[in-house]
């Protein structure tokens, strides 16, 4: 039984309906469409990276002793709860490996690419590939469990020890994630085109992950605040979140140009093929440019003024654009490898709706199960603005339910 | 925080010293409510929400930073297109002379450089805290003191009322003076 009812019956029904729609569309796509596995990979990664970005958000905050986000920390903590479920879903890719990954085909040599594979041959073997996948997901889930548990235990006993523990887990997570996520992105996305490689690919994805999760946190915080669930969130928090979205979007653009520029400069066939496929046809080139605009140009320009960051409507618009951009980013990473022209079919829509619905259902369930505010966190007072201190005091005294 | 208007040569003022930001923020808000005119506030570090408490209008510095950044961006484009495509075209690695992607790093750098340097320069000019300035402000405001400065615009300034207000918020020290900053 949930402690807080965050969604009313109708909203929950809509979410469940979307989830069913996703499942039905997915099954139909699996039967009849050659796009299913690509779309499945894209949408699973889209939602999973948002959840992983939320872990990074909390971990960065914890490691840097930043107090400002404490008051809404339960939001990213609830987003993390999706990682085990999203990870299990992603493992289903095992059944689509022959469609997705050309290196699973023993006859790949015959495609004129005798794969200067060598090392890649060993690296991209089915058992090692999925072994790594399970290991990465398991490590992430373990650390997420540690971070979340310490946070909830602090609610109960108020010991500062848990803050220290979270910091240790967070430090480990950041270091481990940097390496494992880089490798995971090489595996899951880059190996769709096994001849292509770019060493910055992982960091490019981490940049997108950070942007989209900051945007998703902002959207969820705004939604919860407007429902009255987070009364102590004020202008300061919206301002900082807006700065994060804008900063990470710029970081994404920096990574984007870093990857593009070096490949453009060096002009090596096995590298340029990646951009050739994405800019060679009018259809994909349009997506290529739109992707750049949605992920960086529009959010950056929109979020420049200070007032905009504190204006809920503008923030919702900017963050939604950044999220659409993140989805499109995966689209232009995955699909051009196999399809000559861009197209969006019912499979994509159904799977997108289903993944988002599943994510939100897990999110609301996890958020509702525990207190909305980490009431015993030593940084709680620091995180709220002066005028909201009363709320925090009454939370601590237990005179107000959260 | 913003300094005084350059046109004002002498101003009679009362300054109250506090030892924390919360008192300063609260007294600034209350002083404004009670009709005092705030000359300025000083703190060792920027305090969030202080601009609202003092009633500052929005800073124009953002526009200057934006304009400076745009100037840097345009300069970078002009500089590179002119040098590498018109004035002295050089074939580098078989790329077209006018290779836009190659110009991006310099465009980025000049945008940041212009925007950063010009806004810092303008900031110092606007608040008259030029690096070579020998002006002394208050003892300890760069260390651990938080100072509220009330302007005594005319004879209507109620010294008693001000003293009561200072006492309420536990001022450590109160001083009066002329020719502020």
C-alpha cells in the first residue's frame, strides 16, 4: 500500500492504458515489423539513461557536499528505482541480437569487411557481450540500492552516518559509471556498426544522459510542486535546475562537436561512414540538423535569461524540447545504420508510450512509498529558501505530514 | 551589491554591522518596509535573495555579456572566413577553404573570451571597484562582517526608530558617517 497517493485513479488508468498499448504495439511489431528491435533498443535506452542520469545527479550532489537539491532529492531517488526494471527489459535485446548486431553473424566477413576485427572479435562475442551487460547492470543496481537505502534509513534514525555512507557509494558509482557506461555505450550502440569506432562516444552519451535527466527531474519537480507535494521548492531550485539543463546541453554540444570535428579532420573511411550515413541523404540530414537544434540550440537560447528559469511554463517547454532531443539523438544513433531513410511507425510510438508509462508508474510508486522529503538530512535547512524554513521545521517536528 | 550613484558626492549614512547573513537579509527587508532608504549592503560573499530583500532592479550586466558574446562570435567568424578563404587561402588536408566545422572551436573560444572579459570589465566599472582602486569600504566586510547602510536622505530620518530596528536584529556595532564610498 502506497504511503502517498501521488496520482489519482484516472491518471493511473491512463498510464496503465499506455503501458498496455506499448505492450500490444510491441508484440504486433515483433510479429510484423522489421523495426521492432531497433525501436525497442532505442526506447529502452532512452528511459534507462534518464534513470541513470538521476543517479549521477544524486551522486554528484552527494560527493560535492551540495545541499541545495536536498528538498527534492526523493524525486531523482525515485527515478533510480527504474534502473533494475529498465535493465531487465534491456536484457531482452538478447533475443534480438541477430537482427541488431551484425557481428553476431559468423558470415560477416563475406560483407567485404574482413573486420580488422582482431581484438573486436574477442570483445564482441555473444557470451562476453551479454555477460558484460549483466555485470554492468548488476553493479549499477547494487550501488543504487546502497545509495537509496542509506537515504531511507536516515529518515528513520536521523544518523549523519548515512550521509557519509551515501557519499562513499556515490564516489564509487561515479568512477565505476564513467568506465562501465562508456563501455556499455560502445557495446549497445556503437557495435551496431562494428567497423566504426569513436573513443568519445561514451562521454557523448553521458552528456546526453545528464541533460535529459536534469530536464526530466525539472519536469517532475514542477508537476509535483503544482500538485502541492513539494511546497518548499522555490525559485532558487528552479533557477539551479535551469542552469543545469542549460549547462549540460552545452556540454552535450561540446561533446558533439568534439566527435564530429575529429572525424571530419581525419577523414578516415571507417570513421566517416558513421556521418556519411547520417548526412548522406536529405531525410537523415534533416534529422541530423534537427537533433542539434533540439538538444542544444533551442534549450540554450531559451534558457539564457534568468527569469525564464524560474518560470514554470518556459521551463516545461525547454525541458520537453531537450527530452524530445534526447529521444531523437538515440534515433539518429541507431536507425541510420540500417535504414536508408527516416520513418516513424506505430511501433516507435507504441514503445515510446509504453516505456514512458512504465517509467512513470515505477516512479510514482517508488516516490509514494517513502517520505517526500528526506526530513533528517543534515542539508535540509540549507537547501530551502528563507521563507520556506517554517515548512521544514514543521516537517522535522512531525506536525506536518509529507 | 551595487555601489552608490556616481553623482552623489556626500551622503549622510548610518551603518549597522551584523555577524550573519540571515540577520542582514531580514533587517534589509524590514527596513525597506518601514520606509528607510537603503544605501547599500555589504557581505563577504554573495547572498541569494539579497537583491530581492534590498529591492534592487534587474542588473543590465546580462545584456552586456550577451552582446559581448555575440561580438566575439561575429569576430571569430569574420576573422576565420577572411583569413582562410579570402586573404590567404591555404589548402589544409584537402578541405574546402571555407570549412565551417573547423571554425567552431575558435568561434566558441572567442565568444567565451569576449563575453567573460568584457562583462568583468564592465562589472568593475559599474560598481566602481576597479582593481587599482584604493577605496576603503568598511572594516571586515571582506572577512566576517555583514553591513547594512541606511541613507539619511533628509531630516525626516528617524534615528530613534533606526536604533530600535538595529537593536532588534542584534547589531554588533553602529556607526554614522559622511561621504560614503
